[in-house]
């Protein structure tokens, strides 16, 4: 499956207006097919980034969904973050990553009480779902190996904003709104990171 076909299939899936679990199931199958038949080596060459890991947007500006390739330096990780209640799927396309899922267990004075719901190690072509709701929305991705890793992130709705979870005390976290940014888009134009848009 080529990128153009994946984009077309995602557009058709969105038009079906399926409930979240069904949409996630079909999306995961599309992502598995795409990752199993494509090489991403040419996108792993550029290693510098404006952040903790490198994001390449593989969709066009007119698309109302996102396909993103993230590349991970050895022993790098993302902050704990959510996905603005979108439906999505994450697949490992090179190396090995560890995903830790989190859930909100209570509201606290300075934000939310967040607890880990377990972690899982993923290798090539393994797909993890992202669904609306606390238990499948909040996670942290990490490359704990000595080799470069890469993951493909597909969101049924363009993920323009999300939250970072900043640790304060014990299991209390403050939500920090952020705008999604890219080091490169699909035609290799650099895109700068926007400023922080506030803290709730």
C-alpha cells in the first residue's frame, strides 16, 4: 500500500462514521498493511530536531487527518501527553519502543492525579490503539535501546492541539496545552515550533 492509498482509505473510513472502537480496529488494520509494505529508511537520515524527537508530517495541509513519522534517538522519550480525544493508531516501523499508558484517577488541587496503567514493548509493525477516554488517550513513548527507532502515528482527526502532563508532586500533574508542530512536512519544508499557549 502506497501513502496515497493510505490517505484515500483513511478518507473513506472517516466517511463511514463508525463508532470509536470499530473505527480504531479498521484504522489499525490499514496502518499494519501500510507499515508492512513500506520502507522508511529515507526519512530516518535527518536526525536534528526542535524537540525531544523528530516529527515528519506525511499528509498534505488540506487533509483533515494526520499521518506522522516520529524518529527517536537512542534513550529518548516523549513527555506524558494526550491526543485531544482523537481516534488513532501508533505503529513501530524501525527499532523498538516502549509505550506507557496512563489514566486519570482523580482531580487534584493543582491539576490531575494520573496513574500508570502499565507499559508494553513494541517491535516492528506492532500497532497500539488511541481512543477517546482517559485509559487509551494518555501515554508516553520511549526508545530505551542504543539504536535509532521510528514510529508511525495516524490520527483520524488532525491533531492540532494536545496536553502535556507536567509532574508536580506524588501523582499530581498539571495540564499544559500545546500546539502540534513538525520538523518537516511531506515536502521537507521546515516548520518551527509555536510558543506555549498557556497553562491550565
